[in-house]
């Protein structure tokens, strides 16, 4: 009830805000609404509540939200402290890896930021050399890949919305394009990117582009 009251535009209906009528998900949704409304202190408090009071949520979801808030406020050192506290595990997801590198760039650690991508590239090449671990079709991604895609999608949606709120529509489109480049062969991602870009164009009242 609190989520619906706070969110008259019903963004909770969107895929990334799918509550499944779960109190844990609703708690995180309140934090995300506060973030979008730029009530940062409230958002941080609610994210902390998510971590403290729920053992059902993906623990990375509220943490990613907290890091995103610090990045938006250009509090890169505070964000990096969170990455340090959780160690390499926190940078396994592509979305969090991108955020980590952006934080490093924010404090001027250009070589360290580049190394993040270099390490990821070497890891991907190593996996490719080993070949597929099963006969599973690429059209049927594993649960781990699905989780990565869901996290990347949620991060992209939030970043695109914040860019739109700032009037940076071209950058919002680029954000969606980056997600497509990360998962070029995934049909669900292709569809989501098309829909996300269409929403950006619609907000600009470029309806022909949105329909296309």
C-alpha cells in the first residue's frame, strides 16, 4: 500500500519493479522510489533496512542501489569503500563491474579502472578456451546468466531513467545500446532494449522513432 501511495505513476508495474506481492520486494521498491525522487537519505536508510531485515532478497540488489546513490552524489570514495568491504565477489556481475570502474575513474584511478575490464576480458577468454561446459543451447541461458542479465537490466533501466530526468536523452539511448552490446544474442534483452529506447523517444515526443 505504501509503494502504491508513493508511486502514483505506477512504475511498480514495470518489469524491474515486479513486486510479486512480496514485502521484501516492496521494501526495496520504496528505496528505489526515494532514489528516483532524489530523497537520497531516505533511500539509503531504506536500502539498509532491506539488508538488515530480509534474508529473501538478492543481497546485491540493495547494495547496488546504495552504490548508485553514492555515484550520483559523486561520493566515489564511499562507494569504493563498499566494494572493498565485499571484495571481488561484488564485481562478478557486469553491472556492478561497470559501476566499480566508474568509481575508480571518479577518483582519478584510470589505470585501475582499465584493469577491471582487462581482468574481465581475460576471464571471458579463458572460459571461451575451455569451451561449453554442457550441451545447453545458447538460447537457454543458465540461471547465473539470467541473474546477471536481470541485474544488468535493472541497472540500465535506473541509469536511463535518471539520465532522462536530467534531460540527457541521447545518453539514455546510449545506455540501452550498451546493454544490447553486452548481450547481443539474447532475444529477451533485444526486446527490452527496444522497449527502453522507445520509452526514451516517447518522453522526447519523438513518436515516430518510438513506434519504429
